[in-house]
């Protein structure tokens, strides 16, 4: 089966201006590009969804996720998604591009240190208690209020509230999924994530990444176990599966072409690998989740 190009939405600088690289809108207002699309689609910017109440299902990179009750959802750029939800009227989405962060934070790795953006195998969904919902609601309301003002200092307030919101969500996310918070002090895990993003198409072994990081295999395994709870081989394999899934849904390449693109010696080897860990063949996965 051949798919058409994935529908991708981009941040509108024409609407927001070159300086305001962030916006916050009611969830209903984006129905034209997200909730209104039950077919897979993606965006080129970061998104933080906030639902005081939601029921339904989100498909993120082909994985179905049940949604119920107060919920936050954090999606990095180019996450393939589709929605089938009923949400309360006071639901919002905050979206921003990476240049927004670079404009005021010296920590260029900040976004990569956040649990929900650092490793795509983690769920993007965070259930919220009533107590946490109130705090998140307050921060979203503050951001929306400042974005609606004409004061020259409004962007500084937006940046401050945005920073608090991301840190608050990250702490809650780490507590909910019982993740280590030591990613703030270890740059090696950030380096691994960057290397995976750059080289996963052609380099897919523990030895490859250990050599690029100038450490041995045991050290790389220990690093992955410490931060992800999985050994390096699983982390690399999951990263490969993620980009293969995205390619299947977003490109017109045949399955044979995708197999060679990601360094498989033959299409049947790719199909066996994919079937073993996803439970579907590449053709079945594409048929089930693509437009």
C-alpha cells in the first residue's frame, strides 16, 4: 500500500510575529488542524495539551492511549497522532517552537532534559489529580492572560510562566512514572539522545554508540539502565522502531525502500524485526494506521 504525504502543520509566524514564538489556544479552536482530524497528522512544533476532563483515545506514533479524567499531554515535534476524544470546554493547548526556548535560556539542552521529551518510548500522557490540576490551570491562565496583553514586558512574563509550567509537569511526570530526576546533572544521556537522532538510520548497535561516546559497552548499558530502566540495546532498538513507524506512516517509500534506508540487509529481515517487536508486519502497520 502506498500512502500520501503526511499532513504536517507549521507554526505561523505571520500570525504571531517573529518574537512571539509561543501561543496558547482553546482546544476547540484548533479543531481544524488537530482534534478535527481523525486521520494521522503531525506538527513541526512542541505542544502541551491540558484537559480538565477528557474521555476517548489518542493514537501517538501508532500507539493507542486511553484518556480519562484530568490529563496533560506533551507532544514533541513530528509526533504522528490522531484523536477521538470528548473534552471539557476549558481545555487548552500551548504550543511553541524551539527558537522560543533558545531566545531566553542558556541551557540549550533544557527540552531534552524533560522526561516527556527525552525518550519517545515514554507515554506522552500524564494523569492529573485535582490538586495538580489547579496548579496547572493557574499557569495556563497566566500564560493566556499575558499573551493577550499589549505590554512590552508581556513576553518576559510568558517565559517565566512557561518555565514554571514545564518544570512542574516534569516533576509530576517523573513522580508518576517513577523516573530518575538526575537527567539534570548528567549530560551523557543528552548526548546519547542526540546521537540516536543523528545516526539511528545507519548505526544500530551498542558498540556503535559506545564508540561515539568514548565509553565502553558496560558503561553505556549502566547509563541507560539508570535513566530509562532498560539496557542500551533496548533503547537503541526502540529508537529504530520509532523512526521506522514514522517513515511507514509519513512517506511514500515502499517497505523494501524503507528496509534498505534503515540498513536492513533485505526486506524480509526488516519485516521479521518489525513483527517481532510491534506485533504487526510493516504492511499491516501501515494499513492500520496510515491515511
